[in-house]
């Protein structure tokens, strides 16, 4: 499906039955279903975060949504969502309600389910949201429903067994997004035209824009790679000649020499909406000039900022800031993290090559060979200005995955394992069935390939990558989990605040910008980033393959136990970073987002972590299991 031509691009990389979907028709057809599903998700996640407190009885579950009569917003529209909501649900090992969407019934005095927007209005006073905050989150809600309606139609036309046979960029395009975020397609700042051109679910390839930037205005960082190689990775010979001709022509107009400028790709939306206006001073001084759209065509990954080469698969990906609000933050990229990326990925690649455990696992690190940042003259000096104004212009080149995939291998983003088709069939079940392997064997191989390298990175080196499903790629061999590819290190790296000899060679530029945390908080990043964000949603789907949720975590525990048994010499580190403590901190993302002033804040939102919950990895084990005792011992040693 991906074109080999750089002169023209397919209208969409998606199969014809998906490329032909009419977004407006999808909204009309699926509006009621999308609202019902979103309300069920709101109840489930907000109850998990202890914002809502549903009750249960012999007839099932219910939630009482009370009217705050003293509030001026208590209009008749809001009152339609107030009252008692009934639904059927099961509770998973995390204490999360898995709600049967079709069982959801609104207050008894109405015949239809109210819209999700009305439900949010009814909840807002009890969550402490003011009108300004509520208005912003309503925008995210509406945008999410717009995308959800479209994807409901996609999954009605694409069953799980066919989905897993698509190319990796096609599969990314049809994923529903982070299930933990209520409004996971907010994309605040994009209208319909921008969505259809740049959002991954539409699968439309586009060219990036190019700037020439005076070299003294540019900060850059590189591995052993030169500028010509970077250009060749995204421009064929003809397109490169056109770009250089455009640069030379602009230099002639400005009376400048070409070697005074560097060439830099930017996202077309970012140039049109942000850079062309906010960097008008650079344009006026001749420090920056727009050259036009050139080179290969790209499609957006799930993260929106990262673009995959659709013209020549396997060439470098580009990661470009776009100042839109999505999920929990504006999607710029802090300059200090961009500049540290080459050093971080180079160090990780070296460890993957020389550490025996990483060699055993076949760990792949997708390096970031180069990055560049243009800081804004004025915004860059305003430490307390909203952070989005300090993350406007930059680029990261990242190795593509395709050259790392061998004959008989198949790469899948870990977030695919949370996806279901319209009938409810999980892609996970389809992957397991296609492997001809027993489900327990498949899952055990998955844990060995993914969890063990991440845990080893923490225990051996005191380094963690927050692994949330979009930066982890599982590589199958003949359908069986085989190895892991890690990517995306900007701001998702953490270091332990203790002296680990194995980490003495960490690059200075990485250490200077990376947060250091105590062992308890560092391991919590793995528990929340991987277990809560990913495995919490994957485990219930394994039931379709005949593996209970309890058994799922027992297999996970066994993989960890086998790894620990191979490394007796690391026992003190395992005590320091125990995954088997009886209780862990709960992560509250949506609650924090509702109350955080993203438009005015100088820093990104931090999640709430103020409640302890039972740890499934501990409670799935028998009382006499050594791993259970290990968790209890680690707890007592740390005095937690």
C-alpha cells in the first residue's frame, strides 16, 4: 500500500474500503453509540481514579449523579444527565469497572441516553471545574467524539483477523488511542481540514515544509552523521535539487551566502499556524525563510508528531513539534530533550550491544542520529510563560523500523494489543490464533521479550523509559513474540538518584537534563507507565484466548522470577526495585487534567498519585510463593 514514488503520493495509505469512509456520514450513523461508549469510559476511568463512587447491588451497578442546585449551570440540559445511572460491569484486578456498554441506562425519567457533553456538565461541579476549564474539556470531548465516530465505522469494515495483516503504518492509523485518557483525540487547534490532512486515522500522506535558518540561530546535536545524509534520507535527488535551488534563490534575494544557513523540515501546520507568525522577527531579520514543501511524503503515527516515510519506507522518521493540545499536553517538544536525544539513544544502543541480557533478548534501540532546535528570542527568556511558547521549532531524525525487520518477522505497536474490532474481538486474540501457539506460551514469550529488557534496564543501570504502548514495538517471528524495539526518549527517560557504577558512562548532556528519582518512584514509573497504562487493558482481552486475568499476571510474574533467578548477583537491586509489593500508588491522569491550566501553565501536567491500590502482580500469587515473600521483604526493608 505504500508508494515508492516521491513525486506523487497515494490519496490514502489505507485499504479502499476504509479510504472511502465519509466522516460526516460516520458521525450521523454512530453518534449515539460513540456517546454511550464515552460515558461508560468516563464512569470506568473516573471510578478507577476515585473521582466517582459507583455502588453495586443484586440488580447490578449504579452511579448517582447529583444536581448541584446552587450552581448557575444547573440547567434543564444538565438535569437530563442527573439522577441514577444503571449498568452491568465486572471488576478487574485493578479495581477498575469493565462496563458492558450496551447495558448502560440513564436516569429513569428519560428514554434515551443523554449525550456525553451533558454528562460532563453534570459531573463538573463535583470535580471542582470552573466554567473556563469545563469549556476547554468540552472542546476535547467533542473532538474525541468526532474521531470515535469515524473509527467505529472503520472497525465495522475491518475485522481483527484482517487488521493484523495490514502494514504497520496502516495498523497505527486505525487504533482507537490511549484508553486511559477520556478525551484521547482532543487535538485542540485542528479543524476538520487539518484532521483529514494530518490525523493518522485518515492515512493521508503529505510533504513537510522546509525552512532555511541562519546557523547562529540553530542549536543541533548529531551522532556520526552528516547533513547530506540527513537530507538524502527524506529527499530523492530531484527533490533535493529543487530544494537547494529554492534556497539559493532565496539567498540571492536576501544577498546572503548559502552556507550561512541550515535546512530544516517543519510540520506544514506548525509553519502555517505558529512559526510564520511567532517567528516573524526571524523572518524580518533574514534569519529564517520558508522555502516550500519538498521531498518524500509522510504519514502521522499515533503520537501525531512523529511521521513515517510513506514514499520510501525504512528511511528516517521525523519528529516535529505541533502546538496542539492532545491527551494531556501541548505537543511541542522541549528543546533540551531534543538535543539530548542523539546522546541518549547512542548510549542505549551501546548497552543493547554489550549487555548479555539485552543480547539474549535481541533488544533493538531506534536511534535518533540528529536533532536541531530554534529557540524563540523572547519566549525563550520567559521561564514562567506557558510552556507551549517555548517548544515551537525543532526536528528529530529517528531510525525507521523497517530495516530492522527480518524475513518472517512482523512488527506491532504494543498499543495494538488493546484494540478490538466492532464485534468485540481483540486483535490480541487474532495474533495469538495466527501464531498456532498456545495462548499461555504466546503471552509468556511476550513478557520475556518486552517486560524483562525494561526491568533489566532499571535494575542494572538505574535507567527507565516510561513504556506506555506507543514507544514499544513487539517484533514477532513466525507469529511468536521474539524481541522488542524501543524508541522516543524525549522526556520519557528517568535516572535513579543513587550511584550505579554501570551508569557512570552516561553522557553528560543526557544527565544534565534528565530527572533523577528515588528507587520507589522510579519503579513506580514502570508500574504506572506499563502495567497501569498498557497491561491493565490487555489482560481482560486475554480471556478471549482462554487466559484468565489472574493467570495473565501469574505468567508475567513467572517471567520476572525466571529473570531474577538468572541474576542472583543483582538481588540487592531487585529489593530496591521490587515489582511485587502488596500495594502500589494509583495514578490519576484525568482528574489532574481537568484541573490543570494547560493554556497558562509554565509546565506540563503532573498526575495525582495519592491513593494506594492492590498490586495484581502480588495478589495473583499463592501465599507461599517466593516472589510474594520477596515483595513483603522489600516493603519491610524500605519501611514503606
